[in-house]
C-alpha cells in the first residue's frame, strides 16, 4: 500500500493520499474497534484491508452505518444472500471459494481418490465451515466423499500447539484414506501441522496433500525450513501475470522496500494480498479523480472500475469481483514451490494428463501417482476375509493343515496380483462358517477385513456398504429339477417337420414316376402290366432309400436321375439319424414343474444355508419358509433328491453349471429369469484396489486366462461336456433342404425333357418316311396323336399296309444301351418294323 500511495502521489498534482495503518492481528473485534476509531477520529474516507471475512463483515457493518466505503481483500466462502443490501458500502476484491473447491474435487476425480480427509483451522467464532460445505458438495458431484473431518481451534487458543496437533493427527492413523486437504490454516498452525505430520510418517509415498490459497498465499513469506516440511504438496493459488512490465516495476520497488526492513531475507516475493493492496489503492485513486472529497459518487465510481491490475481484472458487480477466477496449481519441491499449470471452471482436459509426470509427490515419488490409501506392508499386510466353507468347494475352501485356502477364487486373486504393478502383502483369514455372506461383507465395511475374496454375489443392498470389483462370473437364479426322458409313440416322426415329410413324399413319388417313364420301354424289369410296372418302379425307388436296390438301370439318362435322388436320400437319412439320436438321448424337463407349480403344490425346495437365496425366495418370490430346506454341501442335494425330500433346488448360475457338470444325466435346469450382479471381490468404500482389480479382471477375461482358469477348476465331466440341457429340440424344416430338393427336381425334369425331345425327333422322322403310304384318314390329327401316344408308351409305330407288332424302336435301344450308335431312318424302316396291309 505504501508503494502504491507513494507512486500515485508523485504522479498526481491534485491528490494527496494519506495512509493510516492499523494491525488487527486477524481478530474481528480488534478490526471493528480500529475501524470505528478511524472513522470517528481520523475521518477516513475509505477503509482498505481485512484478510479474513470475519473481519470484513464487522468492519462493513460499521462502514455502512457511517457511509464509509470498505474495500475488503477477503470474500465469504459462500456468497451471502442480499449482501449488497446488508453492506451497501462494501466492495469485495476477491472471489468466493467455489472455484477452489471445484479444482480440488477435479484433482480427486482425475487421480481417482474416492475418499479424503479434510482439515481446517476454525475462526475465532467457530463459523468457518463454508469451504467445507462447498468441498463436500463438489466431491460428491465427482463421486468422492470426505472420510474424516479434522477441525483445529484458532492457533491463539492453543497453549501447547505441538502436543495438540500430534493428538489430532493420531486420529487419522487408523483411517485408510491418505489424501489430506487443508482448507484453511494460519501460518503458525501450518508450520506445526506439517512438521508433526512428517514426524508421524503421514508425508510418505502413499499420501497426497492439497492446500488451498489460504496456505499457499503465505508461502512467499515463510522461511525455507517451513516450505521443506511441505515437500510434495499440491497447492492452489490465485493466478496473476508476473511477467508484465507493471509487475516487474512493482516487484523492484517491493524488494527494495523489503530489504530495508528485513535485510536478512532476500528470496521473498509479493503474494496475492500484496498485489491486491496495490490494486486497491489504485482503484481508490482513480475513483477520487472524478469526484470531490465530499462527493457521494465515490462508491459508484469504484464499483464502475474496469482495468487489469497486478492481481487480475478489476471489474465489480453487486459489490464483488466480477471475473471467472483462474487458479494456479503449484508443487512444493525442496525448499521452494514451482508452478505446474493453471485451472479454471472451463477446464475440459483431465487434469492428471495435463500435469503428467511433473508432480513430485510426498516421499520423493516422481512419475507415479500415490494411491491415496494406507497401502499394506509386510508389517501391516492386507487382511483378506475368505469364506471358511462353501457349498461348492471348487470356488474356495480351507484344506486341513493348509496355510492358505485353495480354489478358483484364490487362483484368480493371485492372477490379478500378477497383473498389478505393485505388490500387496496380504494375509488370508477364515471367515467363520456360521457367518453368512452378508456378515462377511459387513466385516469389510467395519474394517475387520480389508477385502473379501470368494464367491460373493453383488447385490444392491451390499453396495451400500462396500465396493465390488468387476464381476468375474455372471449370476442368476436357476431352478434345478430331476430330468426325465420324453416318451412318445410318434417320436420317430419328430426329426422332420410336417412340411418336410410331405415334400419328401412328393419328391419320392415324383422320382418313382420319372424312373418308370425312362425305363419301362427298354428295361425288361419294368415291362409287363401297368400295375407290375408301377410296383417295380415303387420298389426300386423305395429300396434306393436304403441303398439296397437290385434292379439294373439300362438308360444312361436314368442313371443321372438316380444319382440326384441318391444324393437327396443320403442327406435326408444322415440328418434324420442325427436328429433322432439327439431326441433319444436328450433329457427332457418335466413341463409342468416350474416356480408357480411348485408354490401351488407346496413342494419342498432346497437352497444353500449361507446364501441370500432363502430370504429372496421368501421376500420376493413369496415362498413359505417351511417349504425351504437348507444345505451346506453339494452332495446334500443329490441325496435329498433321491429320497424325494425336495422336488427342486434353487442355485445361482455358477453353482448350477458346476452341479450339472457333475450330474448332467440325472438333473436339468430351467431358463434363468432372475438376474443378479455376478460374483466378485469386495473392498471398503473408496478403496483404490477396486479399480485396479476391475481392470486386471477385464484383462484376464479378454486375453482368455479367465476361461482357462474356469476349465481348470469348473470343467464338467467328460460325459457332460457335450450334454445338451435345453428342453426343446426343434424339428428340421423344409427351409434347410429346399436347395437339394430343387436340384433333384430340376435334374429329373431336364432329363425327362431331353428324353422327350429325342423321342419326338425320332417319331417325326418315322412319320416323314412313311407319310407317302398313308391314306388321308391316317393323316388326320387324331390318328397322328394316337400313333404318338402308342409310340411313347409301347415304342410301336404303325405303318399303313403292314401288320403292327410290338417292337422296340432302335433309337430307344441307343438311349438304353451302354453304347450309343447312329441308325438311319431307312435302316429303321427296313430292319426293325413290319409292314402290314390295310384292312
């Protein structure tokens, strides 16, 4: 202030600012008394200063009554309602603390700290909890929470501050969170706090400390020993430009004045309060240039200020600084602090990525973010609760004289540890077998166990107490019942659908007729009466279904038809055999036994005695408690099923798979309709291990290691590995075979068409040769049609003037023999047909 007053007085010929200084010792009553004295005795026009809001509020009351302008360097943590009406002559040269609290919450979110410990020094009147309220809300919005609050009384009230601080810090040693946030502290308390925390090893490699502007603003005015005790801290400071010419000029004058008063300190820099003090005097000077000493417009002129000062933009609205604050994030390294980056409310990038590996954390930890959690050590290993007994001990069990449990869950736990980039010293503790899984979860909640490893089901009510890692197995309610064969008189018809049977019969008859038509003229086995011909064709086609046909096929073109038919027969018979085999071997679930029928008939059901399912059946599915039996071994289910003590059993999906994998021939399961959250490991709320374990389980699932582990521990018996438990096998439909039917039908049709074309051409040549000897009546359409029909059926061509005989046309012999030879029409008429005289 003195620098600003001297500078402004030297530049102005019309102003002579007089500075009267009073030390309030940060005491609101002393500040109020000093303000009243300055107003009544010194007749001051403006009161400037007040580093705490408690001081500013009392002084503003006195100034408002006397209509004296009060320029405060402090602002309340939460903007008070109707502040401009209550203190009309108060101008606040500071922002409220919401931005700082959001910045801290953003740090916690970015570094995945779910629980924090908050500390602050209370004001003299016990009302400084606004910052804590803002921080709690900001953390909650980002998914974190305050695990413990530590409130120190004002330092002036402590007779033995070192002992008191030590006793208070002892309270946090038993807590697991190691993220400490100091909201407000005087310089004296800050010195004792960090020195004691370092002695108690609360500044180690697993800890993180964040301090607000109330602490960092004093770093420029403390000696190096105090700063060194805070090494690794992250600090929040108000951002201001320190590379401008106006700042450099001020800094030169500041150092010169400071050296005259404190010659032994040469490395100190002006803090935000010093810059605001300079800007405050400048605001007053500019406002006085346009008004007289007695003008009532001084407040209006100051409120209308608009310039950029050393501490930032100077614009006011409703009596407070109107600008979005930009904050600096600093890191205490060695005996100094360094600026890492800046932050504001519009910051969109993840702050951890922006800071990168530049942060030096407590314990000289560089490049690795502290977990913010009391990490296990060899001296204090992680205590892991493990179920002493499960109904299906493939998941986890304690064997006699064994030092550690074994099972699927234990192997998975060690596979997860191998995925982590840090070691977790641990100790398995047997959870009493009489305790339920809810009791196991509760002991994680009350810190008896640091985690629970086993087949713990994720349920909504359990998530209120603990955090679960990524589930390693799905879960759902399954109904197990004894399996039965499906007996049916017409089971042999079920492999094919009705449409497929009909079409198969049609293609059978179609092929039979085609074979008869192609063979009956040339093949003696297909000659004789029509009934005998059809019988031979039918027997030939039917026996070909079993590849047992013995009749010889004369025509090459018939062989093509038969080949297509045999291909169809092969496909159909193979499919029929496979489908019928499945139907004969599959276990069919009794259709009338489901949850509703069990309840209506009052049948007994079995469940695990330590499972939540019993309560679920009673409270959700409305089963009667007397109809529920509990078991503690998987073998109990089979024995109770065999003696008809229970009609069904309710198991979770992982247990169902394991049970049916051992007893697939005797039992089957219904479709699962009630789903749960899966099986997982439980951790205390806010534990950083949850995220690391979840990521590791996902990696194991994606790379196939989890599947291999399931095959090791949960694989079914060999005879059950391919067992089908679905209660319905669909019949084969026409849709699956229409392609081969189309091919067979088309092939037969083409062969018949070619055969008919050949016969027609031969008939026309014969007709042409003997046309001259025909009478007009023999040339009629009817006679030609009759001759064509007799030719196609008998192979006989009636020549006028000759006796008709049954003779095989030579052309037919050519299509039916193994060698095809050409015969001329003359040879046909001379050698193979008898001429008859007309009647």
